C-alpha cells in the first residue's frame, strides 16, 4: 500500500470523479484508475462504485476513507516536521588541489540540492597539512593520500588513482610512454617531497632502481601544469590534475602509466563518528555518492573504486 494510492482514492471520493481527481492531481486518468485498482486488489474488496453521475464509495470504501484521510494527514505532518528540522550547520572539508578540481563543484552542487542549510567550508591544501588540520579538529572531513597521522579518525578507502604521463602538445606526436622505464631521462617537474603524490612516484622509481630526471619541484598545481603546457618539462599526475583544463585547450597530451604500484590511494578521513556532527555525517554520505557518480559517468577517469574500510 502506497501513500500515492491513498491520495488518489481520497481525492476521487471527494470529487466524485476519477477524471476530475486526475486533473486536480496533475496525473493521467489511467494512472489514478490503475492505482485504485491495485489498492482494491491488495485489500480484496471494492472501494468505489460507478454511477451515472460519477463514482461513490462502497461501504468498504467509506470505512477505509476515514483511516486513509488520517494516514495522509499524519504523513503530511511528518514531512513538514522533517523539513522544519532539516540538517544545518557548518562542515569543514579538506581536499588536495587535484581532488578539488574534479570533485569540488559537483559536491557543492549536490549539497546545495540535498542539504541547503549545511554550509561547506572547503579548504584546499596538501595532504599532509590537511591531516594536521584534521588532528587539530580544524576539519571535519578530508580526502587524504595516507593515514599515518591518524588520531581517532574514521578512515574509508574511497578510490585509487592511476598516474598519467603529461606533457605539452609541442612535444610532438610521437608515442607517449606508458611505463616508468619508457620515460627514461625525460625532464620532469614534480611536487616536493612533502606532497603525497611525490612519495608514490619516488617509491615506484625506487622499486625499479631508477632515478627520475627531475628539473624542478613545484607544489603549486597551477604553476606546475603551466610549466608542462609551456613545454618546459613533463610530469606525472593523476587524471584529476587535468579536470580544471577542459580538453587542456589542446595544450597537453597524456598517457596512462601501466606500472604496478603507481596508483595514489584516496582515503576519506573524518573525525571519529562520536565526534562528527549529523551535518558532517550527511556530508560524508553525499561525498561518497558524488564520487561514485563521477566515476560512473566518466568524469573522474583513471580510477578504481575503493571499498569501505573503517578504523
């Protein structure tokens, strides 16, 4: 039994006409008839009787009507109470620059739609710094690339991002490398050692007993990508680094690195559940939904979804 069926029946009895009820409710007449028939089938009794002047309730319909009206009134009161007490507050969220580029706006749009009274305080920074802020309780949530700093956090494995070799379009149309070995001595601009991405890259090269040819270290994603686009050096970045550059304006080329161990793990970290506000818990749920939708729609490429891993 559905509230929709109760509404259709009650309005039909009140107006004495299925067609008038359909018009009043803004639905097709066939939809009203079908739902009332399904309700009668579920109750195994006739609720309406057709007459030359319209429809009238049967004795069973009259008996059912009063209870249906009461149920609808209670449902309306429940919905009103929910709207009046909807979640509100400020939630502080930390994202790395690459993550913010692909996730920031879609998440804020989803939050405005689902929880308009929750205000998001978005902080963009390096993973290590965001972890320090989370420990200092200056953030409620953050997407980080490691949980070594964790002090009573809830940690969920969100996804893994494969790395891409990114270079300027002026580098020519030769085939781009898809392995670290194939990169050879090509000049690279990378983040400094404080950056979680750099640690992934260094570990991957060390496993091959190789040293990358690093010509510059830059922690500003904007400056780093501008250097790549200008042909000053190539870089190794997750696909999310390209998210703010629609088609990269034809200034960049990229290829996915196939080596094992070159994925950057994204962890959804938050204060422990007993510290987290209802608004922050709601935000965490929406964030996971938005990430899943971005991956499914192909708007966050080069990733594999994670699994729930709390601690």
